[in-house]
């Protein structure tokens, strides 16, 4: 069965011609949406192709032909391109809605297996997706034909995507919940902790005061600033514990005595994924977020990056 479907795709490749190019150009010139229409298995394929087009930069939707005859054809405009899917090219519900689509003024691309069919004859462009045989042993269930239909629809969508110079960043904008979208869209400002969740202390503050500040913020580190409010270092709760092991009077010392000077920092408009790379490389759990003048804007916590699904 798999060989039969592979054979169908190979047969499809051999018949690609100028009609495919014309269909791509029609979609690229479309000022409205691309409307997919089909019944049964062809309808299921149409929904998938509409989703692929929409997620790759071409506004698209699915129109159920039977529902179209009862008002849904109103979603189609004269600026739209309709891709009608029917292997026989004689699907009653699809043919019934065609006159209404033509009166609206939409352009029509047919994906069918019979170039002499009513659907092909009534379309502006007809793409022949006929297959030598179905994979179904009875030759009845749409199998190889729907594989060819889906592949041809994907070919249209991806060729149009390439012609639009659609980028990874464009793709991410349409997939904000996906891992790629999160990595390419989320900024440090979206995830950094601010306000009472950030511990900030002056360089002359005692380590005891720093410890209390870290505890109140439920944080793991405190940003140390100078008199102008600019970052001069960072003190982590780990730093405090390590110094207590060797110095019982550590809590009375100044934060400046134990802080890490010139810590790794980042700006709010940087991608959160960039900060994750730095934090993993240097094995740090929190990183100060600064403005252009070096003043603290927030604190980025590794746990928050993990919760955001950047890994």
C-alpha cells in the first residue's frame, strides 16, 4: 500500500507544469484570503491545507460546500481565491456552490483527478492530481488520491511561502505557543521579575541586610548598586553561606566586601533565549536586567525561563 502511494506521488511529480506556476502566482496576487472547499475526505485534506497556508503567511480558511449553500458562502469575497478539491471533479455539493462563488467574483483553482470534469472546466486553473490506482484493494476508498491531493496542496503552500520570503521569525509569530515561537518571540522584559520580587541593596549595606532583602523577595540573589543606583555587583545566597563558613562576622560586613563584581547582565529587549544560553554556559541561576545607563530594571530567574518552556 505504501508503494502504491509513493507511486502516486512520483506520477504527480512528472505532471507538474505551468498550471502549477500559474496557481502559485494567483495565490501570491490574492488580496483577500485563500478559501479551501471540499466534501468528505477531500474536505479533511482541505482543512489541513488551509491550516498550512495560514501558518506560513497566507491567510486561509475552510468553507464546507453544503454549508456554503446555506449562508456560509457569505464569507467569500471578490478578492479571494477558492481552491476546490474533488478527485472526481463531479462532487454535487461543490458544483452546486460554484455559481455563487463565480457571481461573487472569486478566482477558482481546482485540484481534481479528471481534467475533463465539470469542476476542471469551470475553474480558472485546474491542477491534475490523477493517480494510477488507489491503495485500497477494492479501488474505492480514497487513499493514494488523497495522499496526492495533500502533497499537491502542501507544495502550493510551501512554494508560496518561499516566494513571500517567509522567515523563521514570521513563522514564530503565528506559533506563539510553540517552542520555536517562544524562543523567537519572548523577550527578557516578558519574563523578568520586578518590584518586590527583586532584591536591590546599596554597596554599603550589611550582609545581614542583604540576606533579609533576598528573603523578602523570595529570590536567590541581590543586585548591589552605587550611590547613583547603577549596578556594581551581585550577592547570592550561596555567597553568603560560603563566607559564613569561614567568617562568623560575615553578616556585619558590607555587601561590597563579598559581592561578585561585573556579573553577567542583560537588557530587557534581548531575547529570553539569549539569556538562557548565557545562564546555562556560566551556571548561574539569576541575572540582573539593566537599562542603557546600567540601572537595574529587574532580575531574570532561570526557573522562570524553564517554566516558560524555553528548554
